C-alpha cells in the first residue's frame, strides 16, 4: 500500500514538474515579429497564442520548436505593432493553458540583428557601415556595441558602445588606425541597442578586414632588396672579372 502511494505521489509530482516547466516565459518583439521562449523538455507538445488586448478578436497561434540554447521558441507575426499596446502570450499543452504573460510592445523591443555592409580603409582608418534592419523611427534612437579583435584572438577584443553616425541611410563608425597593428587581419561585429527596453540585438555576422603594411616596413623592405640586388650584381661582376 505504501509503495503504491509513493508511486502515485511521484507520478503527480512528475506531471506537475512537466506542466510547470514553462514558468519562465519571456517574450520580445522586433516591431514585426513576437518571439517567446520558455523551458520544457518536449517543445512539440506546446503551442503559443498571442492576443492584442486592444483587439481582442485578433488571436495568432504558433507551435514551439527547440532553440539552439535548448529552450522552446515560438515566433509569430505580431500584426500591427503600436508602442502603447499590450499583448498577452499564453502557452498551451493541448487544450490546457499552462502560463500567460502580458508584455508591452515598447518595453519588450529586441532589435533585429544588424547587417554589416562594408569595412573600408580611409586615410589609415577603417569605416564600418551597417544596416540595423529596423524601422527608421526606431533606428534613429538606437545605439550600438561595436566589437573588433585580431582574427583568432578574442582575448584582446575591443568593444565600443557608441551612438553611430549615419550616411546614405546607413550607420557607420570609424575605427582609428592608430589602435590597430599593421599587416594584421581583424574581425568586426555589431549589436544594436535600444533605450526603450534596454535590450541588445543578437550579433551581426562578422566581417574581416586587413590593415596595411607599416610605413616604416615598406622603405626598409625596399632598402634590403636593393642591398641584396647590389650584392648579387657585385658578385656576378667579380666572377666575370676573375674568369
């Protein structure tokens, strides 16, 4: 009797643990898509319903899939996003509601990952240009965290939290050449940041650039080559004279 009671208790506890594994629901939006994450073992058993409290007749539903970090993720088109609106996200397992969470559009914005367009050398400095991939009225308020390091050496990476300048509709920042070593390949990446929510985007894809040879090295190389050429010519003349 005691064994059956213990087994029954363990079964109940296991069911509770499974159903409450989602008590970590977190939702963000990039002003077009709402993404929610929570902890669970079998993501395919769960679904998400998204409802705008200002438009109660609008319900959007999507399945959860496993994210790269092991959590369950669901992304749903948010429809018309308005800063002041509040949405309700609800996690379902079959017909059973497990957890609901309200989130404000403005306070939950997570910018899209930016895209680096180019890294160009100009007067010894390197101009990094990128798109934020966000709406223009949000883009003008955003800052960025730009990181660069020697290729293959992340221990000495440099991060600069900046308010980027804009040119031709794109953001740009100039890495000063005096902070870089000559004849070296560097890797640069960018994250966007918004004060609305205090959230960073995911990182852009990295882009490589290579610094020029030191202005001291080039003349020295030329001198060495000329000296070697002079030695070879002198040796050739001497051999010809001896013969």
